[in-house]
C-alpha cells in the first residue's frame, strides 16, 4: 500500500517516519478497512470534495508483568502477579472520527461521544490484602466490590449526568458488571450505589465516585476485559492468565483506567492476582505451571517482566547472558530485576531470585511484641459503626472516625467524603471530636465548635431513599490522632428491602479521602480553622488515581456491614394461612347448605357390606314367588277361595279367606 511519501494510495496510518513500519497487530479485516480507506482517499483527491485527514501515527501498546513473592505466606508459597497493559493513542482527526488502530472501539466511541469525560477508573475487587500474613501491601488496593471514579470537564449538571450514565452503561458491557446500579435514577435499587461528588473541585470540573460493595467478581468479568486488548488472550502476557486459578485466588483486582491528555489518550488495564507458586518446577513453569506457554503479541512495542527481590541479586544467581536491569525499588526496601519476556521464559533460576536471601521479620512479629511492623509512615483511617451500651445494636449505633498519622515530621491534610444510607439517621447534636497531638495532650470539642474546626459539610437525606452526604477537612499532625464520634439511629425497613441473607446485615459502600502532605512548618499540633477552603484541580485529581507522583492521593476505606431492625418475616405466612383457613370454612358451609342438598354427610355414611351368593338368589326367588301368588289370586274365582274355608283349619280359615277376598280386587286391577 504505497510506501511513497506523497502516494495517493498511502493508507492513513502511514505517515512521515512510519512509512517503513510493519502493520503489526492488524487483522485481515483491519487491513481491508485500511485499503478501502486509502481507496476512498485516492478518489477524493481526483474529484472535488472534502480532503481526507492524515493520521499522526500508530497506537503504542506495552505490556509489563510484575512478580512479587510473598515470603511470609503459609505453604504452599504464594506470589503477587500484576499484569499491566497500556495503550496510548493520539487524539488525531481519525480517532475523533471513530477510526481506531489498537485502542478499543467501545471505549474510544464513548470518549468521542462525550468529550467532557477526561478521566475515569473502574475497578472490580474480590478479597483483601492480608497484612498480617503477607506484610505491607506494595500498592493501594481498591476495596472489595465495584468502584468507579470519574473526572468530567463540565459545569452543566445535565451534561454531567448524561455522561455519567453513558459511562456506567459502557463499562457494564465492557466488563460484564453491574455498574448500572450506580445510576441515581434507578430509585430504591441504587440507594446504596449513588455517585458522590467532590465539593473541593475547582470550578468547571465535576469529580465523583461511586461504589457497589456487594458486586461479585468472577471469570465472566475477566473474559470481556481481555477482549479489550489487541491480542486478547491468544498472545502476549494475557495468554498466561488462567481463569480457574484467578477464580480461586484470595485476592483479585481487575481495573480499567483511561486518561485523556492534551494530544493523547492513555488506557491502562491491569490485573492483580495472588497465585500459588510451584516449588517443584523450575523457571517459568514454577510461576505459571507446566502447561503455560508464551507467544509474543505482534502488536506490542515492549513486553517485559519486573521481578521484585528483597536483596540485590548477583549475576551468578541470575545465571543468564540476556540483558538484565537491576535497580532499587522506589519507596520500598528491595530491588527490581527487569527482563524481556522472551528472555524470562528461558531463565531457569527465576524462582531463586525472590526466595533466596534475607526476607526480614515476619509481619506478625511486631504484633506479638507490642509493636507495629507494618508501614509506619502511612496515614490510616478507621471508619466503623459501633454499638451503644445498654441499647440494641439493631436500633442504635455510634459512628466512629479515627485519623492516625504515624509519619515522622510530616503533617497531612485529609479531605474526607462519606455517604450514610437512608436507613442510618445521624444525630448531629451528639457530634464530638478529640484531637491528640504528638505530645499526648488531648483537646476536645463538641457541637458547632467541633464542626467548625473540621469544616463539616453535609447534605441531609430527603426522608426517602437518598443518603446523607458528609464532608470534612482536617490537618493531622505527625504523630497525632483525630477521633470523631456521633450517635445514629437505624430506621425500620420494609420487608421487600431485605435480601435473602437478612441476618448478614446491609452492605455499606466505602468512604474516600484525598490525602496531601503539607510542607514543613505548616500548621501546628492544634487544629485551626482554615482561612480559605482547599481546592483540588482536575490534574491533581487525575494524578491521585495513579497513586504516585501526585500532589493528592485518593484512598478508600473498607466497607461496612450494618445490622438493622428486622421485621417479622413469618407474618406474611401467618396472614395467608389464617385467611385461607377462614375462606375454606366459609365456602364449605355455604356450599353444603346450597348445593349439597339432603344427602347424608360423608362422615355418617355406612359402607355397604356385600352378602353371600345364597342370600342374593333367595331374595330374587322370593320376589318371583310373591308375584306368582298374586297372579294365582287374580285368576282364581271367588267360589274357589270360599271353598278354602272348609279345607283349612277353623282357627285360621276365617282370617285367611277374608284377607284373600279383600286383596283380590286390588290384585286383579294390577294384573289387568
């Protein structure tokens, strides 16, 4: 297809500097479309008409596999595998015209139809990172369930709402998940999945997030996710992903994020999964099994493996002549060994790299000695719903928030956002806060004073299905702790609001907070009212999703299980049983009086006892004899009957003759 620079038959994907680049990763159908596009462009140059746009380059696709051994896990050994896939495309006229190279069509069309969507992150998580067994997590994992974070560049609420609906609909199909449960217009079915906006966003931007804590994650989400990749699960690193081990994993996180920049758009798809390590096998088979095979993806610009090691590995331990890069791991103790994927498959001692050498103390050793061994410089947020002494846990509770900053010399600003479901009613007059500084001194505040110190904002519920939105801002000094308490009431719910597992309680979505490290010398150990509210720019919010190199960090708490008052679930059955019984008695009585007549009741009926054969024959003969006697009486003359008076004994002769004479007229009438 014309490698000449100015050839009219040149496809739109070949531009200056890329004319000799092979069309790798394109299927036959794509090549046919390129040829037809070139043919149309060639015809348009020979006639009067619109000029065909020229492409600015191919899409770039890179895939990376991160492997991290979990040395403190129980036997068999486990390791954390992170599959990273990144596609970068230019925002060219062809892209805006829905002509894509490697970028997924479903995501590209969404961005073109709603160009106000500048960034979003969707995550599906099952399980939790076990700090007490695996040590501190290498990165921030999203809470269990479904999570969606978006940045929309618009002030129009109608446009923002429309873009949000299209976004959740596109993700529901692309990931086969229930993101449509985050639609606020679905009513009661989405009362616990409504989007929550960030009130500190700069003017012109709408930053929001929503969670579904009860969303399950299974292989049905993995299959459409891999279809977004250029080679799918047929080649590349995705070929190493086996659905059954993923379904059995104690931790699975499936994420899809898109960031629109000035001239490019980047889509990153990642999978974090904890898998068992086969110690009996060597090299590549020990990680992914003996049946695992790697086939390079022709569309990828690079395919690499990054192997984490506690100690710096030596060349003798690696035992390879392939190009290897060894460097320290940023922000953590350890080293990263980088390979090309094709070289990694041939490496026989890859399992020895992370398993040999010192592994440090076990995560639970600090807990046994009364010290905390986990990461000591991270801000921790505890969010819980406690019970009140002397009151039922199903009707009363106490909302607790605790911000702990164990960092040394670094004050952190926290912008906290939470939603209380409609069945949890906060009692604002009980709002209470305590502030503990590094020296251990504790200051207390209650009521309006505490709300002012924390810059509390809230949007109350409408009394129906809308939740209560809570926002607050606080600066936590290094070594300080901020505790917030508030009593709540739990409303009675209707029977249809409960699921099948009513005793489990209700799932409440995660809360979120934006965290920022303040410069040294900012603020003090005592809380103060800020002169001006903090602001979060769109760029800072998008950078917070990457968790590295950003002014702000977006983090999430765990979800909650809330017990609420339960109705009498047997009452519908009792009402139906009583009503059915009353109707049955009433109908039976009316039917017996009107339709049954005078027939004897079935209880009073006697069963017919069958007699012997002799009795039946005797009864029939008796009837015949009686009829014969009646016939003889009818044909006998009166003189013959009177003559019987002299033949019979005198005692009975008179009675017999008189009766026969009296019956004869009647018998004669019947005989005639």
